C-alpha cells in the first residue's frame, strides 16, 4: 500500500502543515491536431416532471431568478418535460392547473407561460406525452396545444416515459415489449400527424438498459426521427453502495451501453440525447447527491457522454415524481418562491465555461489518481478541464503539447466534498438572483514549454491556455 498524507493515521495527518505535503505528479499532454468532435451549442439541458409546468409561475418569464439560473448555464439549451408524472397527466384547456404526482392537470395557460420561459431563456423544448394512463384523443389535443403555444421552440414529442418499464410501473401487463409499444407509438404518431403534419418525434425514451429497444426503434423509424433518447441513473438511492466514493468512481458498468448507443446513432444517422439523468434514481441520496461531490461527478459525466457522441444531456431537476424536491436537483426550490443554485449546478456551470467549440485529444498519466482531463478549443484558446475526483490525493500537473503565451485557472472548489454550501467557481458563488460574476482566473506558471499547477483532491480546475 502506498503511503500518502491521506493514508497516514488521521490523527497525525491533521497535524502536518499542508505546504509540507507533496502532491502526486500527473502528466497531461494536449494534442490540438487531433480534433475529436464539435460540442453542440445546445448540449446543456434540464429535465422536469410534467408537474413543474402545471405549477403556475414556475416556468414563466415572470420567474426572473429561475430564468437567470437557466441563462447562466448558456444562451442555448434544451428543456425536457416528461418523467413519471407525464404518464399520469392530462390536458384540460380551460381547467384548473394541478401539480399532483399522479393527477397533474395541464392547461392552455400553463403552455402560454412555458412559451414565455423559453423565449426568456432562449432554450428549446422536448415534450413527453402521456401513454401510461392517457387517452389518444386527449394526447392529440395536448400535442396540438403544446405546438400552438411553443411553435418553433419545439424539438420533438416523446410518447411515453420509460416504456420499457411500463410493466413494472403498472401501466401495462407483464410481457409488454418493444413490439407492443411500437404499435402504440405508431398509432399515436399517426393521430398527431393528422392534425400536426410536421410534428417531430423522438424516442424511445428508455431506461438505458434496453439496447434492443434503441436498436429496433432506430431501424423502424429511420428517416422520421429528430432524436434517439434514453435515461440513465448510476443506481437507486436505496442501494447501500450509493456513496460519494461510488458516485465518483469510473462508471465501467455502462460503457458498453453508451458505446452501443453511439454505434446505433451513427449507423442510423440519427443523433442521440440523454434526455433524463442524474446520480441516484428515486430522488437522489442525501449527503451524496446534494453534496459538492455531485458537482465534480456532473462535470465529468457531461464530458464522458460527449465522448460517446451524445448531442446533449438533460439533468433531472426540481420536484420529483414523489412530490418532493430531489436531492440531485441542480436548482433548489423552497416552494415559497426562492430558487438557488444547488451543488450539482456548479458542475453544469463549469461545463458551460469549458465545453465550448471542439473537443481535442488529451493523453495523461495519473499515477493511479482518480483524475480525468478533457480539452476543448475555441478560437485562440484551449481549455483543459481537470477533475481530481480522488478523495485523498492532491495532483501536481505538468501540462504539455501547447505552446501557450499565457495561462490562467478557474477553480471549482468547496470546503470538503460533503459541503452543501460555500461552493465557488473562480472564487465566486452564484448569487441569489441566479447570476455568476465570471469569477477570477489565477495565473498559471509556464516553465520550459509546460504549464504547471496543483489541483487539490476533491476539486476541479479549468485551465485556459492562450495560443
């Protein structure tokens, strides 16, 4: 076992001055000639339960703080509305809005407010329709009302939320399979197209594991889909393994699935989007999903998905299908009109700064640290994002491959990984109005054609290299 300052007896380690403790060396080489992929301008996304739209005043231009929190994440992005609640909702044009988990009522006024929110943020919409308990006639009426309200802001309709789990959810009998769902999808699509001939569709909106559903849907609907869509959570919040250490570990279990999605998307020439995702399903794990560690996880995860040609990611947000605020939400909601940036938000904010332009190749020798690095190029700047997810070991970086004229670093940090407050990017928090000042970049030392700096354990650094 290697002895480091974090693995010595805790009682002794706390007595050692930090400056006297050596960080572990990490070599990173950026190769700007190897261009990997362009990052879509609307890669960033948030996902809401349908009940959020039924909450008058929430997703509205009048909710200035919420609008600003979204705009702070980018001038372009995607709002996805669906979730489990969508399969228990119905449309009543002139009715009274109701945001109950299993009896959500959506109205024309809800959709009008949603359009103002989309206009104010500049973001676009994926809308999930009720296939679980809904009626065809009501779904068609709802689709027409959504299309009329949001117009060119609509990216696509989805039909049913996680239909591969419909038997488990009680929406359909045991044995409900892709063929049964696709038959329903075709019937609903035809009915909607009868009144909205140009209506765009996405799907299958599966719970990620069902590769056969994705493969079959891409083949059966080839040439008539805006997007392929899926969901993903690391595991359930009730799992004893739902710890910070588990969340920050490399997620090897799903690499095969992501690789398959990439292949399916490429073969069908249909882009794919992770339209609902977060750490632990069921609302997240207290002390984990709502800790600073979730910011590091989210920042890394967004880059991981981009590496599999995912064109965008919608992080599950707000009040969940159980009617309570999810622990993993990027935006906190006290249900009294106060909205603030949660820990995970800072991971999205960091990606919004770094995930621009095109991704370029990086090679690294971490010396065994749980550390990842990604590079992007935009104009004359290269941004290297380094995420030290190691819970014990600091990293001393030596960055080569770029002959930088100057360099600076924005640090994503908090007191400990378990912190729920005190989080900053570039030393600046997101304020009570949803604004971030841009933080302060600290100069990075350049020596012998290399940039050198330290990244403490449980933190991230955005290193901008001017070339």
